[in-house]
């Protein structure tokens, strides 16, 4: 491993950091699943504003930081829903 890291000039600390991150569960997995369900229930016609309202109707309060377009990490990309 050391030879590979040296050859690619990739710091070992960075490698170890990302290894630990890959082992963790996605904290937004349930939210992403629910968003995909809402999107598919509405035949792909819902944008993030309508999805946010649908989540609110289902009793889920999604923090503003999770809303696109600025912080879209919790929201699946359109190509992830419809490849």
C-alpha cells in the first residue's frame, strides 16, 4: 500500500480518512428513499419545491441546508432517479 500511495503521491492520512468515511452509513439514505418515492408517485413531474411540500405534508421537516440548489447533497440528482 505504501508503494502505491507514494507512486500516486496520495497522502496516507487522506487515504485513511476516506477509508473510514466509506464504512459509515449514509445519514440521508431514508430521506433520499422518500424523495425518490414522492418523485416516482408523481411520474417525475415534481421539482424540489413540490417535493419539499410533500415532505412537509408527511410530517418531515427538512432543514433549509439540505435544500437545493445550494446544498443538494441530500437530494438525489435527477439522473439518479431516472437514469
